[in-house]
C-alpha cells in the first residue's frame, strides 16, 4: 500500500524525474506559462511554490538553496527580483493549473500551468530578444560583406583599368617600333 507517499514516479528514475521537474520549473519561471501534461503540471505546482516561498526570504542561504534546485542564474534572479516582490503579500497559491484538452498522438490529458497575476509579455521574451540580437548581428555581417565586396570590386576595376592602360601603352609602343623598322 502507498500510504503517505506523495508524488508521482512518471515511469522515470529518480535522477530523471528530478531533472524533469528542474527543467519544467526553469521554463515556468522564465516564461510564466507553459503547457505540459496534467500529472506533470500537478507535481510541478508544489515544486515551484516551494521555490517562490524560499525566494521571499531573500537571504544568501535561500538564494543558494534555490540555485541548487534550479541551476540557472537567470531563473534565480527572476525568483528573487521579480516573483518574490510580486507575491510578497500572498501566502501560497502562486500557480494555477488549467486543463487544456487531450494530446493528439496519445490522448494524454494536457494542462496549462501559469503564475497567478502573471506578466503576459514574459512568455517567449528571452527568445524574442535572442532573435533580435541575431538579426542585428546578421545585418552587421551583411554590411561588412557588402563593404568588402565593394572594395574588392573597386580594386579589380582599378587593376583592370591599369592593365588596359598598360596594354594600350604596349600596343602604341609596338606600333611605333614597327613604324621605325
């Protein structure tokens, strides 16, 4: 019998289960809303709520404990700088789980887990910033390539012009030498 045994095994080893919850926690903290299966969302809720409760203490020890769980400095910073201030007057209940139908492939029940009073713009914000920086970098690379190509074209044009001048001078010299003979 499973009396007073909490949590699900998800048909995974303990290390795999711990890594799964860590990755889901990081995604939820950074995006503030994720879609996953219903059992995973229900187990994730308790993990994330404990992390935010630790974040409300704002001591070095609690920061180190949260970092030992998440292993991501961006997530830890967000927990202590944004989420702990947002939920400073709330005693638990930081997340909500909404049922979202069934997955097409295997008909597993899906759910959306999100923070209560979440920031709507936070979802995918890091990816959007990364894409903007990549586009800026590509534009800079394209401009550098265009300038290099234009310099090479100028160099080749001047070289070809110089060769034409040299050839024309050689031709005139040859004609003059033939006339002299």
